């Protein structure tokens, strides 16, 4: 049996999920109906910062936090009418994660093309963890 490459999986996900360009995401930032979800590892946030107001939901627990039947469910990920905008460092993990959430039945999920790197390059706001209360 041949193993599908990770790049092929990302390309498949990109065909299935909505990708927002950084300027589109910047326009949605701070809109009450859009929750930015940072799926990077904690060390990445500590090193690079995050989008202010984003919920940190590490990729390894995201499905459990989204699932209302899970003991680890986070209600802020299931607000009626809310859209989830996922992002990672460069947009590959977030594409895969958005694809999984769509398959789980999450109604409004997209991801940030180019990830946090593209957000920062486009002039999007960045908060350092040291600046958080």
C-alpha cells in the first residue's frame, strides 16, 4: 500500500476548504461573529505571538474541543452563527484542520492562506504572550 504524501493531503484539503487571504482575514478581525483560532503549538505562540483575541486551540486537541459530546468540549467553539477562522504558521496545518472540522459537520469554517506568517507580512496585528494579562 502506498502512503499518501503530506503535500498531497494539504493539496486535497485546499481544494475542499475556504481559504481567506490575509487582507480578507484582516477585514474580519474583531468581527463578533468570527472567532480566530490559532492551532499552533504553545512554543510557536511564545516565540512569535498571536493574533489578538484569537483562541489558542492546539491542533492535537482541536477535534475534541469542537465536539459537543467530548468531555473536553469548549463552548466558545460552538457559538450559533459564529464562523471559525483557523490559522497556523504557513497555512498547511490549518487547511488540514479545517477539512477535518468540515467533515465533522462544523458549518462555517475557513483557514488563513499563508498562515500567521502571511498575516504578519500583511500588517495584521500581533500580540506577544508577554503582553497578555
